[in-house]
């Protein structure tokens, strides 16, 4: 029996479906890679966002408070400080000088880094989980 579609004994339909299968596999692989890349990016962002924020804050001189001992050295001032670069006349080196609203001037201040809360930790754990799931499903 000869159908108009067959030639050389190989059913063209079968050959075509083989190619389709390969194309589907490649498309699926490409999509998996894109989704993986997205989740890995999300994972990286979820892990490092507070490091970057802290680094920028430190560079800008924000999130710093006064460490001047007050109340007979039992407490610290704790007021926000502003940072200035001053020239040490004796050594000729430019050093930071922190001045708080209470008028304390100190060569150093306490930095308050942003720590990941429960949400921050949950976010990166979920991202990692998705990466693992996608990796094993593909
Ligand atoms: Zn102070």
C-alpha cells in the first residue's frame, strides 16, 4: 500500500516526529537553562543584598552611631553621627572624624549592619530549593 506521503520505505511522519522530539528536547533544555539562570540570579541577590547595602552604607557613612561613653561610662551616647575627613596636623594623614548631635567628636563610630531577617533567609532558601528542583526535574 502506497500513501502519497511515504517515500523510500521510511514513513516521513515518523522521521518528522523524531526531529520534533529533538527540537522539543532542545527547546525544553533552553527554557530550563533560562529558568535556572533566573533562580540562580534570585539566589545570589537574596544572599548578597544586605552585604551590598551595608557596604554602601559604610561608604556613605550612614548607619553609624556615637560610641562616646556617658553616664559614668555605663552607657554609650548612641546618637547618629556624621562623618568628616580631617587632616591630622601632626602626622599629615587624613583621618575620619565622627561628630554626633550631642557634640562628641571621636575618631571611630559604631556601625549597625543590616542583618537578614526571617524573610531574607526564607527567600534565599526558597531560591536554592527551586534551583535544586529544576536541576533534578530537567
Ligand atoms: Zn555622642
